[in-house]
């Protein structure tokens, strides 16, 4: 039994090293995400694991209501009024990153206004930005077109879209997408 456990540990360690080596060499990666329920966080963690990038959560200074309906009311009002909520999150030396993944849920047909605040808070000139989005049935709507609008000085790669209920089991889909956009080999 110990031999089997020892072999498993060795094989697991080897597998982790192989994954780390699949990252596109020479690029510094950031994975930033905004998540209310944990679905977008799950996708962000898969991306971080597969790319070896730094992981950061986009958090607002004033948290959104925990109750779903109350949260949707606040989110809708922010969207309608063009509010840019203050962020608690600050990326130190954002200019060091070459490839930046930014994830969020679909709120009212687009990204949460907190993500707009994040996008507008940094100079993305010469950077490659890649959106990923979870949704509760609304699909893409304007989630990716608005992302490009608010980060027009950056280059962009094809985004990843998945239903929130599928997000926590989507590692293989995320890996396939990352290979397709040549973020990993």
C-alpha cells in the first residue's frame, strides 16, 4: 500500500511539473476575476493552474448584497446610471503583465460595473486581454463586445463563455480553450 501511495505521489508531482511547462514561455500572466457565487472564481482558478499566472480577485470597496435579488437590484441600478464602484483591489505594477485574463459573470447582459472600473483603472496599451464569462442562462449578450469597448488600447483574444452551473467542472473545456488561443501548449 505504501508503495502505491509513493508511486501516486511521484506521478502527481510529475504531472504538475508538466502542466507548468506548458505555459507559453516569456509571458507574465495575470488572472483577475470578479465572482459573486464562486462560479467565475472556479474558472479563474483553472486558468491560473494551467497558465501558472498570478491570481487576483476584483473586490469592491463596498460589498454587494449577499442576497441574490438585492444584488441584482444594485447591479441593474449601477448599469443604468453608469456607476463605477470603487475597488478594494489594486494590482501592483500592472505593467509587468503581458497576458491578462479577466473574468466576470453576465450581469444584466454585460459585465458588472466593478469590472468596468477595473478595466478603466489601468493602461492596457501593448497588453493582451482575454475575457472569460459565466452566466445563468443569458449567454454572451454584450459581455465580450463591451469588454473590448472598455479596453480598446489592448489586443484581445477569443473569450471563454460557460453556464454558471457547469463552471466548477469545466477544467477540460478551459484547457481546450487555452490551447486554442495559444495561451498554453
